C-alpha cells in the first residue's frame, strides 16, 4: 500500500513538538549543572591556647647594710703634738717617707680610712708608729675580740669607762691598743718593752681625739 505524505500542517506540529521536548531536556540538563553541591562540612576551628600571665617576681628581701668606716681627718701633728713627742724623748722627730709595713696594725688602720704616723729617733734610728682609725661597728668588735684574746688588759691607757687598753710584745717590739668610742688607736715600737713605756704617748693620742 502506498503511504501518502502527511499534510504539511501535521509535519510542522511534530517538528515543534520535538523541538519543545529537546528544549525541555536541555533546560533540565542546564539546571542540573547549576544545582548547588552539598554544603561543605564546616571544619573544626582551632581554639587558641590560653596565654599564661607571668607570675609577679618576688621582691628581694632587703639586707642590713654595714655602716662604712669613717675617715679620720687628723694630721700627724694632731695625733701627737710636737710637745707630746718632745716630752716623751727629745731625740724623736718626724720620719720622712714613712709607709706602714704590709699587715701591720698601722696598715690595717689606713685600709679603714685611718691615719698612720711615725716618729724617728735621730740617734738610734728606732721608730714609733701610732695609728688612729674609725672602722665600722662590726670590725671594731672583731678588733676588740682579737685584742682580748691575744693581749694583756691595761687600765691606765686612758680615763673613763669608755676606754679599753691592751698591750702585747713580740719580736722585741711592744704594741699598745686602745678602744674608745668608735676609735681604734695603736702605738708600736721597740721602745715599748712593757705597758707603761707606751702610756704617755697612747694617753696623749687618746686625749686629742675629736
């Protein structure tokens, strides 16, 4: 049987229907491509570690400070006046270029801002040394303790309850020490064979202290 061709109007409707179907399918494809994907799972945010506040530093405990030595401003002519020296022995006079021997009481006195003086016998060459110092209270106590343990007490080196006198002899040289107030006075010489030999000079030196 011979099929007759479809009328033109029917063919046109089929073409339009096919085009509509194709257009709808394309729209679905496009819409499918634009659909939002699954929302990303939020990652756990990192939590900042707590900062530690530095502890307050401990304040240092104040320590008691030792009173320093006090400088002695006396000159040698004030420690012993020329009259004091002449009354003791007219042959004694100033010893030029005098310097205390290391380790001697006079050198120790100088290290505590004291003064050390010397007088020379112009005939025999013998020397008398007298030093005056005002060390700190603790040092003065130590010096007293050393004198007590190594020397003989002498009550005639000064007047008053505030005067402590001591004497010792070694190697042919005598040494007299007096502690009065804050002062430490020492006289040493081969001229001092016994405590009484140093008494006139040590008593004179003590009497001139401020």
